[in-house]
């Protein structure tokens, strides 16, 4: 059981790092624009596409947002 707790803890830490990197990329893109050399692609545009596609799905999109929120919610 200790190994499973270690794996879950590692997954949570990796998720936190990923969210921090996404936030940093958003701030950098706002400051330097979408053509900054150190940002791969259009981060803000991709996030907007994801949310618009979830919003266009109606109840299924709302359920998906709820699941994503519950995964990233801090205890």
C-alpha cells in the first residue's frame, strides 16, 4: 500500500508542476505575445478552444468541467 501512496503522491506533484508551467506560459504569452520564441504554440488560444468545445457540448461539457474541477481541487 505504501507504493501506491507514493505513486499517487508523485502524480499529484507532477500535476501541480504542470499547472504551474501552464500558468507561467499564459503569463509569458500575455507579456510577450504569442510569437515568443520560448513558448511552444498559442497556449491561450488552445485553452480557449478547449473551453469553447466543452461549452458547446451542453450537459456533457458541464459534467466534464465538473470532473476536471474535482480532480484539481485542493483538499
